[in-house]
C-alpha cells in the first residue's frame, strides 16, 4: 500500500468546475463550463488602485539587493510611483502604436514601468533577456524591434545590454536604464521617471483605458518560427484572473504569498503569477534563482527565508527542489508548513517526482499538499483548463474554467483542441496573416495541440495532453508516432542523463532519438566525475553509452509497438542553438529546427552501417 492511500491531503478551498459535453454531427465535441464568468474589473490597474486604498502598507513586491537584504515596496508606494511613471510617459508624448520595449528581467523597476504604462494607456512589451544576452546575431530581437518600433527602451543595466541596444533599437528611441549608460544612445536614469511631476492628464488617460485596450504585447517563444507578438488586453488579464480566483478560491480568504523566478516576458510568470498576486492583494518575492543545478542555489537561499503559500515551478525546478528537500530537514519544515498548493506547468511532471514530493510532505507534516496543473497558452492569458482535486492523475490538465468552451475536433486519430473564452487574444501585433490562421470559422482559437479524455465516459475527470499535432509523423509502415507523449517518456526514462530529446523516424521504418545530454548526470557515471574530459569524450565513454543503451532497452521491452520503441539514439555534443532557432528562450526544443539543421546526423542515425556514436 502506497502513502497515497494511507495519508490525507491538506484541505484547501477550491471552486467547483462543472462541465457539460455536447457531441455534434460532424464528430466534434464541445466541452463547456457550466459556471459563468465571475464579475471582474475592466483594467488590471483598477486592482492596484484598490489595494493601494485598502491595504496600503502591505508589501506588494520584494527583491533581494546586493547587500543581501530584501528591498520591499508596498501597494501605496507602488501606486504613487506608477502614477509618476505614467506622468513621465505622458509628458514625452508616447503613443499606443509604439509600445515600450523592456529588455531585462524581473525587478521592481520593470514592474513600476509596466504599471505606469498601463495607467497611461501605453502598451509595453517585455522581451526575453536571452535574445539580448545569449544570441550572437540578435535575429529575433531585430525582428521584434522592427514590429514594435519603440519610442522607449528599458533595461536594468545599460552596459550589459549595450550591444543589443546598439544592434536593434531604432534611431531616436529613448533608452531608460536603472544603472549605466548605453554607448551611442541618450540614456535616461529610471529615477528621473519616478521623480517626474504629476501630469495633469494622468486621470484622463487612465479613464480612457477600456477593457479592450491593449495592456501589453507578449512574444511567443518562436518554437514554430519567428516570435509572434500576442496582443494582451486588460479584459484578457482581468477575466482570466477572475476565473482563477473562482478556481483557487482560498486566495480570497488569504492573499497569496509567492516566491517566484518565472520570467515576466512569458505568460506563466508575467500574466498568471504576477497577475494572481496583484488581483488578490498578495505579495510577490522576486526570486533571482533558476531551475538549473547552478542557478537553484539562490532559490534555496530564498526558500530558507520565505515560505510561499503557493509554489509555482516547471518540472526541472521541482527536480532540483526535491533533491534539496531530501537533504535538509529545516528546509522541508519551512517549505511545507505554510504551503497550501503546488502547481506545475510548461511540461509534463514525471509521476515519480509527484510521488516523492508527496512522500516528503507526509514525512514532514503528516499530509500531502495538493498538486495541480492547467492548460493554456500566451494567447489565452493563459489558463483555459485547470485541474481540480476531482481530476486525478499526474499530468491531468483538468476541465474548462468558468466561461470557457473547449472544442475537440477529431484529427488524425486524435482530438485537436480549440478554445473560446473572454481571455482569448484578438490577434497578433501587426500580423494579420498569422491572426487569420489562429482562428477557425467559429472563432475558436486553434492551439495546435491534441488532448485526450482521462475517462471518455466521464468528461469531469479531465483531459491529458496528447502531443502537438504538427510534430507527429508516420513510419514507413503507416503507423503514427505520437511525438509529444513519446518524448516525455524517453526523457523520464533517460533521467538524469538527458535534458531533452528530439524524436526521429519520419518516413523511416524505426523510431530514433537525438539526445541533448545532461552533462552533469553523464559525468557522474565516470570515475572522479570525468575530471579533465571534454564533453565529447564523456559522451563517447563506455560507461555513458552502456547506461543509455540499458535505459533504451528497458523502455523498448515495455513498449507496445514500433511507434513507442526507440531503436537507435545519438548523444549530441553540440548544444541547441538559440540563433538557429533550435531552442527557445524558455529552453524548450524546436523539434523541426533541430531535424532540419542536423539532417546529416539523422542520416548517420539510420545508415546501413552507422558510425560508432550511434547507440543501437
């Protein structure tokens, strides 16, 4: 008997998510929420003004300074500073047609500029720092800057982002920086915006902002091409937060406290988590850590001081967290004692991680902490489906939120997912062609993903992700390979030796894999962790190849057929390239770009006499 059957689960108040299923004559199905959209404000800035009046001294944002102390800003201070920023923007005559471009990551100045822009009715666009700091040709950043044509560009560190600014910013754009100067550009210290005199038109400008007004432009990660600018309106943000407040009902009883690293240039961190805190008068501690072996040390430092009420992360972050919790009883006690809910997204969470987190909670506080997930996209701001305590199973994405209708269209033996809701984008910034492609003739947004019912006879049991339709392919036998689920199984089966895999086999007779290795995991197999060996030498070692071969053999033995069996693999010693579009700024792999760029390696993989680096 497992701990899941003998231990209780911490009780948290969640809202009901009833659904009704309609089967249509064309074979499609509509899964509708039976709960109406809750009343909600028209603008996100209405919430800032509300909490500045009703909880003026409550900490809204906190960020650790170089001294090690937390810098905090209250709701009242945030509202006052945002009004000053709005005044500075209005005095400069900025226009909505040229959004402000923010190049650097999460910090208090980033938040104040964003909120001030919303008060003034000027859209803003937070851009992935990777496009400035990791790229060598700035291709994606140039594309984005060309679309936005910004009058103002912000960065926390003008010198650090100087090359990107020089390469991409339009002539005449004002550079605003928290510190430093950008060579060749007039640089305004951010402090000058905060010190701006109150503009007489701030209230009128804010009054002109409507629910349908654009709050920000969020760029997709470019996993299927160049980044697209998702228009994000106030209505999208406030309606989605209203749905979430109904779902996560306990945040109305106690304002949420978050410690979060997720970047604001993505919808998970910037719309979902930042919005959850602002909408419900909570507190957000900005975490400078990252879910990597090296970067997670800062997150652990912060977790030893801050106990979140909801913990959000991606599966890699939970992997790092679990390893630390195993070793540190004090950290376990602090983490679990005040925790009400854990939440993951961006990728499937391996079942063994969920089970181990449960086990650690039971050992520490005598009960499990509920863990749930959701489904959506940047275009849905972001949640469309959300799990409940009644949608069991690791990976269950749940059912439609209030006001959401999910269309499931039979396509290639799967159910393609489309959605209609008040939080769906009106389209892409200056991109009518992709906007038209994104919607069907009934106005449903087309995800491009497939879903499957947990129980076909009971839609209230939720749905599971069933792969991206554009990545699936057929073997020469005519058998379909469902790339998404297979990829997830292979990554889990090779852990901790692989960071990611690309599935191969289109118009071949067997399924193979190009493996992006986890070098720390691979080196750990070698004496003295492979001291002095280059990555290629580690990957060519007998120990690593034997371990990978054994894992593949184990998975193949448990496979039901050729479409789920990896028969050949290659460990890649060249990391995925962000400039070649092989990897997005989120760190996710663009399968098609990898296959195109490394076509010669795929040929080696399937050669009649494959080279030595191929593992059969």
